[in-house]
C-alpha cells in the first residue's frame, strides 16, 4: 500500500488533475461518496473511497471480484451504512433519495418475487413511484414485450435479467444503478441487454453500472472508474485510462549490454526475454525516436495497450 | 402500500401451500369429521362445534403461511429489492400484516359456508357476526408468531417450523379432536395453548355463552409474547437484509 493517492502516480507526468470530469453547475451531484469506508470484520471492503458523479453521466465501476464494487453500490444506495465517510444522492441521504423516487436500482442478484407475472411485477414497482413510465414503454425499452404475461419464476437467465432491469427503470428515476447487470449472461444475452440500455442513456439519465467486463466499460460508459481493494485506482474516459496506465509495449531485438534502454524517455518498465527487450512505455513516440537516435531499432514492434492491460497494470499497482 | 397488498394477495392465490393448508384441507376435514361424528352433542351441535374448529384450523394455516412467505421473500432478495423502491420499511411491514389479516378471510369463510350449505348450520345473526369477528381478530397472535419465524429463520426452515407449529397448535389446541376427549393431564396443558383459547372464544359464543376471562387473558398473553418475538425477529432481519 505504498501509493495512497493512486491517481497521482498515473497522471503525475502529465500534470493532470486527479479527477478528469469537471462540473460547472451548482446543482448537487447525482452521486457523491466522500471518504466512505466499510469494514466486514478485518476486511476493508471500501477504503476511504471518494467519488462524485454529475447528472447525466454514464459511469462504469470496473474492478475484479472483491474490489469493493458491490459494497460501494450498497453504500450509495443506503443498503449499508458506511463505518465512516458519507454517501449523498442529489444532496440527500440515500434513503431519502430512494423514497422520493429519484433512484432505480438493480441489485446484483435476486429481486424477482415468485408467483407473479412480468406485467404484475412491473405494475407494482412502477406504482410505488410518483410518475412512472407507461408500461408499454418499459416493456419496449427492456425488450420484454413478449414476456409480459409470463411468470417471473419461469424465465431464462437472460430474460430474468431484462425483467430485473425493467424494474429498475419503470419508475422513471433520474439515477439508475445497476450492479453487474450482465454477470452470468452469455454473449447473446449481454448484447440484448446493452441494446436496451442504449435507449436509456439517450434519455439523459445518470447511469452507474458495475462490471468486470472491460469491453462493456469501454463501449457503454462515458467514464470509467477503476476500483481495486476498495479504492479508486483510476478515473477517466476509457481512452484516458488506456493512455495513462496501460503502457504501450515497444519491443526490439538487442544484443550486448541493454540496461541503458530502461532510461529512455517514456519507459516505465523493462523486461528481457530471449534476446528481445520489451519496454513498457507511457510515451511510445518518444521511446521509438530515442531508439532510432541510438541506432537501436532492430525488428521494432509497437503494441498499443487495451483496457485489459490498463486494468491489470492499475490493479497490480495496488497490490504492489 | 395497497399495491403491495394487492401483489401479495395475488401471490397467495397462486400459492399451493396456502390454498391447500388454508382452504381445501380444513373444508375437507370438516366434512369428514362431521360425518364420522367425532364431536360431542347431537349432529347439529357437532356441525357447529367442528365448524368453529376447522375455521380456526384454516385461519391458522393462512396466518402461518403468510409468515413463511417472509422467509421465502428474503431468500429471493425481494425484501432487499423492496428497500430500493420508494416504499418505506413501515409500509412494507404494514402491507405484510394487512396481507396476513385479509389472507385468513377465505379460510374462515370457506369452512363457515360449508357449515351453512352442507351441514345446514343455523345460528342467530348476532352469533354469526360474533364468531366471524372473533375467528378473524383472533388470528393476530398466530400471524405474529408466523412472521417472527419468517424473519428469524431461512426459507426452508421457516416453512417447516411454521407447518410444525401450526399442526402442533391444531392438535394440542383441540381443533382436530376436542380436548374433552384428551387424558386429563393433556387437557390441563391444552387449556394454556393459544389455539385452544382462540377457538374457545367462538365455541362459547356459538353455544350461547360468553368467552371466559381465562380464554381472553391467555390469548392476550400469547399475543404480547408473539408480538415481542415478531418485533425482535424483524429487527434482527433488518440488520441482515
């Protein structure tokens, strides 16, 4: 735990502020967690986490299992009380925001009650909100029109997930929180799910979803917040995170003494395997230019990072 | 909250356990028992006595089934899901209690109707009214006991505990076999059993008496005890849900 301010290590060379998103309005954030901490016995599930989400953003909470995603969501929904720190939604305590119908949520599992039809369930949940969406619109949004008279305890996994999603959005809340909405779905069911989601983001909702699928965060979120060990280890657009953390790999063939390569501009990490030198670089252009100047370009190979690399790099850094 | 009650009642009608234990079995047992002549007195008296017993038995089934539903709901993540709707926890609990109170009505009505239509039971209107009210209101302690089990125990064990409790109360309370037929030591025990006090109120009224102070006091004491148990169970469940 040598880097208590994780963003600093990522952005320091660029002089970036720690949070990429800046807000210029006076209205309270949709979501605001301030130094939130939650222990379960000796385990610090959430460890001094601070996160602010302005209205209208779609944010992915990305992290491996055990990173604290679900606990973070439970804290901001008021399902758990933080040991210290604060959770605020729209300037209100989470329970109050939920009572006022500002929030629609889909917990990670469960929440479909047996012996009711899809239509009965949605009519009930919608009826608890002051100004719900019309049922037909919800069915279309979640792509479950053909399931309306089916019993919810007799649905396939993908169908059940879309119904659970429908219960989160049917009240027309301004903040929608989805905890691992596509966990345990096959590829086809995941695609169908995100097709439904796309309609929502275009309606100006604030959406927070957690996932451990990198490509989902990449494709569906404006902003990616990477969690590791209950802390924010990176926060930005997926492009920024890739650039900042997942270093491009520049490889050359080298013979003789090659330790000096580690001191080239942009190089953060060097590895020598079978005569090949692999340089992990934060600025691959500068690294390649320097290699060229030194006459060391032999069988040059430049492989850009994907979000997977970024993710591994970021969370590994936390472990170090 | 009424939307919640409506949803829960829809669920009850599709619940085989509720329909069988709460409605079908009591009616069937009523018709069988009255035709075997197990109850004291002449045929009409027996039809009245057993009608009250079986209506009480059915109401017990409905009340406990509602409590088992709570454990099932918790296991399904439904209680947690409800916390993420604008309903307040108080509305959810009140909704469940109202569901339990409304849910015992068909159990009582089915047996009383069988009494009138099949066994030709006749009673003065004010006695009918008193029996209905006593049978209905008297289920509250049992609803609370069932809810307490539902909050404290997990899905399967809550259902088992509730069915076991319900059957024990039915047998020991003299709902199946009148306690007059019990050995004297068992009869002494039965008089302290809440189900005996509960049905006893209506047995007395049906035959033109007023309920005894002891019946009212016993049932009230159990009401208090089960109320404390249910509230304690709810608080514990609230910390875990």
